[in-house]
């Protein structure tokens, strides 16, 4: 929706939908991570690893984004959002390999 927004109103609707999806994703992600911790007495260490997993992509995207935006002469936000969508689908598929929670 963001990549195809043709007006400010459509952009605002897309940002609202994105924000709702991101909030749902983060809350479920944190609940799932807390539910599968192997040792409750070392939960701080394990949650620290989770934080690295959340922060590392935020550090790498600014390195990759300029190359994606430069495709086709510059300003290619469609390529950037497509890359993000593909990464989200791959992440969702990877979660399918979690067999169960405690």
C-alpha cells in the first residue's frame, strides 16, 4: 500500500495499516520468544539475544536500502518495499519450523 500510495490520504491509511500489523507482529513475537525460553533463570541473557535479533536488521537496512532505491535511476521505493515484503514472508516461513511452545 505504501509503495502504491497516490495521495496523502492513501498514504495515511497505509501507515495506519502498517502500524497495526507491526504492533500485532511485535507483541506476538515477544510472547512467543518468552514462551520458548529454555531456562527461566537465564531469561535476561536470552531476551538480550532477542534484542540483538531485533536491532541487527535495523542496523543493516540503512546499508542495503540505498542500493535498492538506486535501481532504475533512483527513488525506487517499490523495490525497497518489495524487498521488505519478501523478507517478511521468509521470516514467517522460518517461524513454521518452531515445533511447539512450553
